[in-house]
């Protein structure tokens, strides 16, 4: 969202660091054999958090490991149901007809991992602190909250200054997490949540171990222990699978997929994400401020061929992915047509065009090489400038000093970036801004989705950027593992329902 500067930056960071690759069932096939409630589930991840303070430390690695497993809010989201909002610490909620008042019924019998009982005061204090303390991640997401109250021990009432149909979704993130108001835990090295797992140990640089919390208010976790094994190198991750050191491996390199399948004890699953491989055009810089030039560049790209070359992902033709409200299949609005590209460049009076692509060096060279070749075919010379991600943040994201840029935008419901003329895209369209404002203000979900779809079509029709692909990550799931989640695993990894078969 345009107001989520810190979150957007961390989302870009995780997108830069997680290089991943939609079919099949929502969870891995059930294994043969009974589930072992005393089992340990070992999961390979690539990116380790720098510390465990989910309130103040950027990076999606923390959300991936801790939200829904260790920490919870009043509500959460179900990625396997298109990110539907579902109950967590609240059993139910009601939204007033004007969209300004949210009333939640607090769940009974909830305790923190230190054994203390969850109270309405914990909820009020957590949300009020998140709103008032700008150092807390996503604090700005609560800017429109004017009142946080608990009229009785089981009721929480939040009042907004103006309607925001995304508000419940906001509460599924960091800003909505609930903490023990009297807690003195050092959150950088430990945790005290209400989730199905508690943090047992953290071996920095190697693994984070979660243990089943037997006092959990809901159905107990299916395994006694989860070991999140941080293995950044893809080849090393495959070796861990070969050696039987992991039960599940996320972010499998497509080039190594056959090795994993050859083991015979893993299935390869893929799922949906909101991870959009975005080729940004600097809409404020000539000649990219001419729509004909932007359209010419888009028409020069064979999206299906790019996905085939990469070995992962799906073609994406607009700014909203399938998991987000407002999604519309826009594949029919832009086609691979290099002849038309050349005509548009001639109409724009552009000859011998040279452009620079600024791209973080964590991405495979395949993407830049493909674009260089595609643009050369229409007479455009593309110079590639590979930079580290810190330099990208400074030069592109902050200073907007670029022609073209590629990064993966992983955040869900981030269409607001296109309604923000100050964002690094430099796209300024009052009609899109108005439609986005209306989409947030309505209390009708279908109307909001329709308004977003209308705005997204305008953004695509005006060729504000090109959306090269939607990442569909590959996950190697052991045949001894059941109910492993499938979608949006790069940002959420809910593990309570996963089981491991007895040997």
C-alpha cells in the first residue's frame, strides 16, 4: 500500500532474496502411515531473520516463521482460500453499516506461552502501542484508527475516521499482532505469543526451533517440534533433501528439480503467490513519459517465452495478482508484437534508443539477458546495471534515478502504489487515484473489487509498467508429510496442521 513504506521496502527485500518458481491440490498428498504426534518436522528456508523482534525488524522472514505459528492477531488470512479473512483471537466480528466501527468478540481460554491469560487489555494495549509508536512495523496502517476500546472483558471496539475495506486485512499483519502487555521478554532473542508453537531455541546462522505449545486454545499442532533450517545455497538444500536432513524444502531451484524428484521420497508442489516480477518504467523520464514508447517495450516482450526460459512462474499482464481483490485476466490486452513495437517507436520519433536497466544482483542474469535480446530486436539498446540491493533502494526506490528497473514486489494488496504519484514508478493518474480511494471507502466487497479491477485495467492500458511474471514457487514435500500449506509460502508458513507419518 502507498502508506506502507517500511513494509513495502521489506517486501521488496524478501522478493529480491527469494528466487522461486499453479496446479494440483492445495496441500501435499497424504502420506501412507499414521501421523506421529511426537515427530519433528524439518523445513528448509533460505532467508533467516536478523533477530526475532517482529514489531521492529524488517524482512518477510520474520512473518514467514512467526505469524500464525507463534504470534496471532484478532484475525488472520487463509492463503489457500484466496487470503480470506478468518478468525484467530477473535471468534467473530461485526462491521457497522458505515464501515467505521469494528466490534470483535474475544476468544475465551487463550493463554500466552508464559501461561498468563490473554485479556482485552492486552489487545487494546498492543493495538494502541502499534498505532502510537512509529518505530513499530506498519504503525502507519493504523493511522485512521481514532479509538481502541474494550467496553467489557470479551469485546474490542475499533473506530475509524473513514471507511477502509482493507482494514481487516491490515489486522492480519504485524500491526494487528497481540502481545502480553506486562511482558518483559527480550523480543530480539525470544518470543511470547499465543500461537500453536512457542520459540524453543534459535541457533543463529543455522536454525530456529519451534515447540508445540500444549496450552494452545485451538487444535494442538500436528508435530511436537518444527526445525526451520536456514540453508541459503540451493545446491546445499538439495543435498540436505538427498541426505534425508529435511522433510520439506522451500524455494527449490527449477534447474535442480529433477535431482529432488529422483530421490523418490519427495513430491514437487507449486502454489500461488502475490509475488509480481515487475519491470518498472520511469514514467517521469523522457522518452518513457511517452506512452507509445512504453507500449513498444511491452509489445517486444514474449512473456510465455520468458517464463519458459526461467523455468518457473506464470505470465502476468497486470498489477493485481489472482490472490488479490480486483484481479482480472488481462492477457488479451497486450500481445507479443515486435512489428507494432517498431511502428510505435517510429510514431514517437524515437531512433537509436538506448536505455539502462537497473537490477539488483541477486536476480538471475537470465531476466536481463532476455530483455536485452528482446529490445535489441526492435532497435533498442539496453545497458544492464547490476547493483546490490542497498544501492537499488537508494538509487531507484528513493532517488528515482533510473530508466527501467526490475524487482519482485511480493506484498499482497499493494495496488495503492499505482495510486501514489510519489512512489518510484512515477505514475500519476488522477482517475486511478480516485478509483482506488473509492475502492477503499466502500463497504461492499464486490464493488471494491470491481473498482480496483477498473483501475488496474487503466494502469495496464497506459503501459505504466510491465509485469513479466507471477512467481509460483516450487516446494519439495516429503512423502511422509501431510497437509503442508501451498500458497504464499514466502510470506506466511502456517504449520499447525502439518503432520509427519510414523516411520
